[in-house]
C-alpha cells in the first residue's frame, strides 16, 4: 500500500515557505494550530513527508497529509494562504 501524498503544486508552496523561512500558522485537519518558522521537508523510509517547523517548543515535524491550511504570517510573502 502506498502512502497518501499531497498535490505537487501544494508541495511547491511548502518548499517556498521553507526556502524563505516564512513564519507560518498551520491548521491541521483535527483543528490543532501550530505556529513557527518553516525550516525543511523530510521524508521517512516509509515515504511519509513532514514539514519541519521551529518555534518556542523547539523543532516539530508535522506530517503533510495532516495539513488543512497554511497561513503565512511573514509580511510581503510570495503567498498568504494555502488550503490542502
């Protein structure tokens, strides 16, 4: 069985957020909210993808398929809000 993945276009927005180190607010499908600086995308051996963000709690990994919305809090960003 293959792992579910997000659309490539949406993946590109996450990569841009990491490249520029945007401050983001993530709203997960379970309505949990996580804020922090987008740092990187990591892939496990099982092909699960995670967004690494850094905030006052340290580094956190958020699985991409759990994302519902990403809001960019950084001013003058290339985009403001993405829905998954």
